[in-house]
């Protein structure tokens, strides 16, 4: 009987029920999409860094954990020193620039010979390698984000006009590549690099190789690439974890306020109904349970629509911005669902107590 009463109450107020469900769905979507954007950004950046093929990265002293923010302050000649170490197969220097025109993207200036030795070469889709100082190679997602750019297309990058000569598969460090000489001319940093990728003869010996490098060059930042990948999460990056917590808190507050308003208004409108139930012998626990279950049902529907809506938004974001990955994980689906249900319980707790505490005689006389 209680289930029939819940359904009847929701059907009797379709507009309020719909708005409440959509508000809970919005709460879930806000959490999943924002977390999905940040998680997708960090994990995709980490996977592209690992995709170059080196097992070790050497960066400047005090370099940021974000590769894009690494200063181009290391001498390229340092690569020759690294190459002489035991178990080192190949070393390639990279000069890094962060382009902020029309979004943020990393540009690599590479020495083609050594880059191919470390990475195994580009995975070509169209066109070929850069020839002159005004040529660049881009990955397929970057080309798609620029209106499906093709080899021969002119683009503006770092306040300079470049011609795309080739398109490669994504996942090998940056999205845009040019020759090291061209990058040095553009930045004025001749003979400098921001990052060295080191490929080992035996990848299983990466821990000992990292230890040797740190001992040889204690002032430099040396990363095991796999450790770098595991570090690139929202919980490890400064500020990002706090940002996610703030978004979750705001979403929870939205859910609590909407459910509270909905249930409080519903109880006011159903005062006579509650009075009849109390006069027929319904206990306070019965009334509290009725209100809480009605709120829980609204939250469950909101969670279902919110999860579905999050995947739709993720598809739309990727379609409009091909370089942006929205990663919706099972763990965060569980967390978002739990927060939505919690907001429903908190928001309906006081209204349910208010309903249960009504005097039956006064409730029956309510107009």
C-alpha cells in the first residue's frame, strides 16, 4: 500500500516531480562531467607522455610535474652524457612550448633521428615529415579539432604561420611536432631542451637506471615513466583535488536544497492527507518512512537520468572538442550516485519529521 501511495503522490504533482528528478540528475551530471574532464585531461596527458616510448624522463632541476610547464633550460649536449650510461639504448632531447592560441596544446621540437630511435617512429596517417622551418606534423585529433585539417593546410601557431606536412596517430607525446632547429629559431633558445626521453636496453632495469641517473645528476628531476603515469591523478596534482572536492560539495548542496524545497512544499499541500492517515492509526514512523521513500525514489530516477545524461554530454564534448577526453569511471558513478541519495535523505529528513509531528485534528481542519 505504501508503494501505491508513493506513486500516487508523485503522479499527482508531475511538474514538481519532474523538476526534482532533473535537479538530482543535474547534481549527478555536474559531478561526473567535471570529474570526467579533469580525469580525462590528466590521464590522457600521462598516456601521451608514456607513448613516446622512453622508460625514463630527465627534466630540469625543480621542474613542474606538468611536462608542458618544464623550462627549456637543459643543454642538449647533456643527451650525449646520458647515452654513455650503462643500459641506455637511445636518448632524445625535446624542446617544449605551450601554445595558448585557441586553447592549450603542447608543441614538441624534436630531433627526428633520436626521436625515432626512442619512439620507433611516427605512425603515419597522411602526408610526411616536416622539411623546412615553417613545417609541422600534427596528430589526427588535433587535425580534426581544426576543421579536419589536411597536409598542406596553413595554420597559425605560437604567433607564426606553419604548413601541415603530415598527420600522425595520436598518443606520442605532443599533438604538434616541428624540428628542433625550427623550435630553437622560434624561441631563441639554441642548444636547450626541456625534457630528455631515455630508452633502455632492458626496460626491466628501469629502477636501477633511475637510481644511477639520480646519483649521477642529483640536481636534475628524474622520473620512471610508469611512476609518472601513476602520479598524474587528480588526488596527486596540487589544486585539482581541492577543485573536485569543491564541485562535489556544491553539487551536494544543490541536491539537498532542491529535495528539501520539494518535500517541504509537498508536505504543506498534503497536510489533510497526512491528517487522515494519522487519524486512521498511521504511526509517526510510517509517515517518516513514506516521505523518505518518496524522496529516495525521486533520487534513484535522478541518478539514472544523470548517468545517462553524463554520457551524452561526454559524447558531445568529444565531438565538439576532439582533443578533450571525458573519462567517466565506475568509481565516480558510484560516488555520484551515493552523493545524490545522501542529498535526498538529508533534504527530506526535516520535512518528514515535520509531517510526522502534525496534530491529526489540526491537519484535518487545514484548508
